[in-house]
């Protein structure tokens, strides 16, 4: 996408200098004052690393020792040759500057920036020299600048320890409860000289619709800039207001439709509407295909008299061009009140879609080095886990086009936050102008992407204002302007969510769903996080209650919930070097950013993997209360590591299978989070080095479009018998096989349900015919003689479809927790066979093997495996492929601490 230009990319010849080197360690001051080589796009901290002046920031506790980097005012200087190519306009274009910066070209001021989330363009034709030129970009220290503004402008509530909400800088860069604090500065996206003549596109918005007959409607809205824009016009400059011809073509899948329009003198906007007959529709993953149509848009100054339309715009040579792709689909959301409350049901092409997926954070703490390959890996992790939606979280960045292009191609719906999170934001004229400018830019930029279905005003800012202490700041009478009296609240950002963003979307792109905040219960100022209304974040489970609590909610759309675990063993030990390695070691806790995170991990295992209850405490000799599990619960740190990873997978599997089982009450489940931005103990399903945790493998199963799960249920009779004046006190009285079909095709199959011993003996059996229509679900109550366990510690329920090719998988119901089951300590044998690109592992069950998983990275940190977290009945086997180079001892894949299962943790 872009204009017809000559672009000189300024990506070489840069030097980085510290303007206040006294803030750096003494041994580095001379080098930083003299200057070191810099990489652009890049960041100051990465230049320090490349120069050998600092150690790897992610290693050990280096984060603590490198905080001085955020206190430096950095200057990036570039010398470059430039030669006039005859174009009329020569603009300095910066794709991303982080964050508060002043730019000078050949010693003369160019501009000032305040916003990492937007791009900048300056007409520098009068500042450039033929031959040698010097560009300087000076960044203010983000830490000192945010502190200064908080002191001068007044405190605005925020999470974390830095005043990130005082700057339009990515919030997460100051550290988060999963993120390292590496606030620094840099030219993080390309910068260069763009030369052009006549006209260029300032914005192109291809907006799609599908009419009742199934025909596509493409409305291409354009905004242009003429070469003389912003300059005082002389008598001979009338050509700067000439008419501009715009031509549009849409092609693909049998379509070849063109149209044109003339942007009249004195105006900068126009639209072309094209009809595409019998269009092929774009669908989310699991609901259909993702056909994309090519759209070409060109513009040229017409050869005719000003204001007189030309009959054939193609006669004029194009001076600006834009290329993109669109997918034809409709999107809407149903929030109308029903018997349960108010849903948040997304419809694509008038089909209700159950959203399944993850939240996405920036893929590296250093955003300049996130590559196309990183986005490919991330979208592959989504698609292969059967996710059909990803939420781009509001404390990060508006991501690269790479992410949205890949989601378009693979059918992953995008929920896009505006970048305001977990804080109050000022509503002064300057801040409002910056936030409006960034929002306008990204609404324009992302308008072509069919994957983008939801725009969201903020992350947790409504619930913060309604429920978090201190987020309603009173305004005293002496704070009000002279002559005004009374009490009220300081502005906190509501104007953006209720006014600015809705108005911009109405103007620029009314084709998407918009909500004001996440979570959102559609009741202003109070109860922003109801399970009965709208969207919900569920965090009490992680912070203070057992994960069984998920089943006490009936979330209409759970767009944020999660459970922690350490990264893969090689990732953890590659960054944490405590001797001995311990959950509460110094470096371990540097890599655990959640408050009390490893204590919560220990507490959460109680009743599942360890004895007791989540809130059990014991008294120490000095009378203090001890929340920790006994130190001898795990044989070693490797068992602790595996227990945490298994607990994460089991907790989220429990929650998601329950939520999906109550469809259509529940219309979506987005797990926090898919990825990490550094090696850390976190909620991620895929760690920073790309290793898929057990949770990821679990999600591949519970996100499958066709799912069966056995769930406790309350019968209608029980509700009637135990209902007292409208208060439901009934308890679960039976089990049901919940079968779900989140596809557009009907399906029918026979299910066989067996109650079995762990040794494989069938105690009871039943068969059930289940027929489902498109986007349908059904509960099949299981009779008592089948589901009544005589010995829960030794029995399971197994439901098997007659035709697995239909997309349903077998499901196993464990009536007892791991700690209470009579699990064999040695349940599997493993055969290892070398292949051309790695090894095949055939895992065979001698006994009931619950949640078998192979930690292949312990053998080779580069190894990847194609399966995991599988439960095997006695006599069953599974073969997994490990992709890796040759290893010295292939039998290591079968070693006790590499091939794991829940059975290992039975004590």
C-alpha cells in the first residue's frame, strides 16, 4: 500500500549520544557522550546491547541494573546524501518515534512529537541541501518526562509504578504484571525522505457491505493532499487546486469492476461506490473460507480546466496509487436484553459466531525488533489452536499491517483496542488532539481489513472508574476556574470513549462493532463487570479463589481471564540462574511480575495437585500466617515447574469447556494471553522463545469448532424443588454430555459413553444419537446408572463419537482431582525412532495416563513437537513428531523428567 513516490530510507549512518551522560554508570559516560553506532529502526537500549555496553536485558536481574537507560535524554544523528530528483514535494516521514522528540534538519527545526502511536510527515523541501545533510532526533527521557508531567499537571490514577498515562507511549514499556520495565527511546519504525508531485493519498478507506441479494458493495473513500497544501499560494500556483481524478478497480474471484470520481478543486475528499455481483463472502475460521479481493486506487491531476470533470480519468498519468485487499462480509453485535441479561453476540454475515481465542500483547519488550516472522508465528499459534479471534490489548501498540494481513488470510477476527489501559487519562485540548490524531490514523489504516470486527475504547477503564478505589478523583472548589463553585470529578478519559471514538468511527468507518470499554456491561458508571451483561474479565480466579469458580459465572462474553505458569524449562533456565533454582529465588522473582504470583500458583494447586484448600493457612512460630504449600510437596524444582504448567492448562480447560457448554448464553472466550514479551512466569500459552506450553495444546482441543464435554448440570426438577422465593439454591444433580457445533453445516453422530475403571474395565455403557443443526448445541443428560460413580478415585467417564472424521474428539471426564485419583506412577512406555528431520515418539499406555506431555526443549531448546497433553487409556498409544537436529542421546526424550504426565505428581 502506498503512493507513487521516490523513497529514500534513512536506515544507515546513525549515531546515538547521551545528552546527560551523568545519569549513566560512571564507566559508560565517556562512550555515551562521544556516541555509539545506532540502528534505525531501533531503540537506544538495543544500541547499547549491540555496542557491548550492557548485558542482555532479559537475563537474570539485569532489569534492575539497567533502569538508568530510561533516565537518559538520547540524541540520534544521521548524515546522508540527498539529490533533487525533480519532484515538487520532499517530505520527511517518520513511521514511529518513541516518544517525546524534537527533530532538526541541517540545524533547523523540523517538528516536535509527543506520540509513539502515530506517524508524522513534514514538508522539508526548503530544509534539504543538495549533497550532504544532517538529521537529529532528540528524545526526552520517558521516565523523567512522565514524572515531570505528573507533578506539573496533576496526578491521574494508574496501575504500575510509572505515570505511563502522562505520555502517549505504549503503557507496557514501563513494565506490567507480566512485562519488564525497559522504558527507553528510539526511532522504532522506518524514517525517510518521500518525494512526490501533484497529489498523494492521505487516506484510502475501502468499506464493504453485502446486500440482501448477496451482492457486494464496496465504498472507497479517499482523502488527498495536493503538492501545494500548507503553503501560501501565489498567482501562478492555481495548479495546486486542480481537480484530481480517482479511479478504483476491484478484482478477483470472477469480479472485475471499475469506477471513478473527480475530487473537485478546493476539496480533498470523494467516494466511489462499486457493486460486485454474487460476491464470495469472507468468514471467520471454522465458519467458511476467506476469499480476498484486490482493490487498486489511483489518482492524478486532471488535464482539464479546474473544476471540469474529465470523461476518461485513465488518460491522466497516475501520480498516486494505493493497493489493498478486502473481504466482503457484514458484522454486527446483538446486545438486546434477554432472560439472562444483555448478550454480546457477534454476527458475521448474519450468523452468530462463537469467538474463541486469545489476547495479544506486543511480541517483544523492544517493539522495533518484532518482525514479519514473529507475526507469522503468532498467527500460526492462533490458527493451529483453533482460535478464530485475537484481541489486540490496549496497553500495547497498534500492530503492524503484517498482523492484520495474516488474520485476513487465515480467518482470525481481530478485536482492536484503542491504546488506553488501566488508568485515567487527561482530557485537556492537547491530549485530546493527540489521541484523536492517532485514532484517526489507525481507523483509516485498518479500514480495509475484513478481520477487524470490533473497536474497543479502552481496557478496564470503566471498571476502574466504577470499582477501583481512588479512580474517582474529586475536584475541590478551589480547583475550579474563578467564578465557578461546586464539587465534581477530574476528567478521566470518558470523553474519548463516549464522544471522540464513536464520532470518528461514524465519520470514517461505521462498518465495525464499537464498545466503549472492556469489560463492558452497558450500565454507565457502575457494575462494569457483570457476568450477565456484555463482556467480562474474570480475575478473582487467579487472584483469590479456586478455578472451580469459573462455573459459578454465566459470562455472556469472557474477553479476559487467565492462569499463570512458568515458561518452558529451557526458556526459564536460560534467563534465571538462582543457585539452587527456587520458586522464590531472587532472579526467579524478577521474572515473576504479578503481585504474589508464585504464592498464588502454590495456593491454586490446593485441592487439585496438592492437599488442602486454596485458603488454607498455617501459623508460623512467630505468629505470622503462612500461605505457602509445604516445602517438601515437590521432589524438586522440575516437579514444581511441571505442576504449574499442568495447573494452568487444567484451570483454563475447566473454564473454557464450561463456558462453551452454556452456549448461546456465552458467546465468546478470549484467554489472557497468547504470547510473552520476554522470558517470564506469566499467563501466556506460548512463551517468549516460541515454546507452546501445555495450555496451548489444551486450547487446540477445547477450541475445536465441534466440541463435546461432560458437565455437571442442574435439572429443571431440582430447580423447582429447591427454589425459594426466586433464589436458586439447587445444586448439581446429574451429568450431561454437552455437544456443540460451531460450524455452518449440520452434523449427526452416535456417542458411546462408558463408565470405566482406570484399568480399562467397562462398568456401564450407553449410546446416544445426537443430531445438530448449523451453529447448534445440545445437552444429553446421562442416566444415573451410567454416571453414578461407585469409586471416583478409580473410575472415569469416556465419551467417544462413532465418526471422528466429523471433527468431534473423544472426551474424558475425571470425577476426582489428580491428588485424589489412584494413578499409576509409571503409566507409559516410549519408543524413539529417528526420522529425516527429527524423531518420532510413540507413547504407549500401560495404565491410565492422564495429561501426557513431552518437554522436548529439555533435550534440545530448539526442538518443537506436534502434540501434547493427551490422555491415554490402557493399551492406547499416540505418535508425536519432534522436529529438531540430531541429539546425542535420543532416549532422553523418554526420560522421567522429560516425558511427563499428571500421574507424576501423585504423592
